[in-house]
């Protein structure tokens, strides 16, 4: 009986460990650097920036009731859509990609950008397929303003 009880407790502890897996690099980066302005809840709650739930494949400036800059609104109207590649370019240097955007900072490190994009893909219900950014493949330098 004692052996069975020990086995049940061990199994429960193992399951608890699975349920509380360590956060990913992208989640940690997002929580430390992005969450003060953005949320990832499915209600698309906005802070200083728009909600980012289901952002992949969403047209830029498409969160209802968010007051976007004229620059990002025009980019969305022109067809800018948040693919992995577009997010990589935007997050590297937002004001270079969309001059006049209100997003003040970028993610200079390609691995961190990819991790954040993977995290956002997971918040979209889409599989986080690891895809190296084109700049990383080409060995390009990354700098954010």
C-alpha cells in the first residue's frame, strides 16, 4: 500500500511538472520587454500598444478600437500583413520599417526576435515552426534604433 501511494504521489508530481513547464525564451523576453505595452489575451486588450493575440497573418493596424498612428494605418491599408518575415523586419527596427510608427524600440538580436515571433505564433494557435530570419541566414548585422 505504501509503495502504491508513493507511486501515485510521484506520478502526480511528474504531471504537475509537465503542466508548469518553464517559460520559453520568447515568453520570457516578451514578459520582460513587451508586456508593459502589449497583451496576448484573446480579448485583444490594448495597453500603449495593440493586443497581439492571433497577430500572425493579421493585417497591420487591424485591432478594433486601437488608435494606430497614421503611418501604421496606411501600411495596413496598403496590405502589410504580419507574417513571420514582416514581423522580423518590423521588430528589428520598427521606425525604419514603418517610419512614423509609435513603437519606440526594436529587438536587435535575431535569436531573440525569432523566439518572440515563435511565442506570438503560439499565442495565435499556430504551430511555432522555427524559421531563421533572412537576416540571420544571410549573416546580416542587426541594429535597432
